[in-house]
C-alpha cells in the first residue's frame, strides 16, 4: 500500500468511526438514566464511549502524521505538531478536559451553581487524571510513531479503570 493510499484509507476509516461515535453518543445520551441505573451496563457503556473517543483521537493523529509526511509540500507549519509532540499532546489533552467539563455542565442543564461545579470537579478528579494521562500518552505515542499493541492495551486499560471509578462516583453521588 502506497503512503497516499494509506492516508486516504485512514481518512475514510476516521470518518466511519466518527459516524459510529455519533450514534453511540446519541444512544448513550438518550438512555443515560436507564444505563446508569445498572452499574455493569454503565461501566460497559462508559468504557465503550472512552474506547471510541480514544480510538478517534489515535486514528485522527495517525491520519495527520500520514497526511503531512505523504503529501508535499513539507512546510514547517505542518511539521510543528510532529516536531513538538509533547507540547501538542499537553495542549490537546487540556482542551479535551475543558470540553468534557463544559459538556457535563450542559448535560446537567447548563445552569450549575459554582459549589456544584466544585463538587463535580473534585468527585471526578481521579478518573479525570487517569483519562488525561491516557489521552496524553495516546497522542504522544502516535505522533512519535511509538504506539505499540502493548501501549494501546495499557491505554485502553487506563480508560477501563477510569470508567469503573467514574461510575463509582456517579453511584455514590446519586445515593
């Protein structure tokens, strides 16, 4: 497979996974109350959501790496992400966490008191740290082309642990 063909295939696969992620997200949000009522189903759904999300990130970053390296011209602007993968991984992770907090706020009605935001942030901090480390690791390893099956397994394991912790905190707050 030529580099250009591989890049196009990655782009198509990315779009297909994006569609799957959209439908999974709509299903999850539509049945959130029923899903969260059953801890084992909730853990499975949150883990599935996390796997789809991190897979989209990895596939998107892989697509970007292939696109920048396969198609000329290779200008310095396009290579900034590849030459500074740690900085980009930190910035991207921070953006993902910020969007996640905003999305939680919107899902809970959009009008949350500051004390409730503080409680939510403190309650979800442990799993947020685990997820942030998983996102950072996935992005950094992908951009440096050091993503192996073992590192991918460990990243997914991090997200499983985060799902268990997250559902534990949701159940504790609901009680």
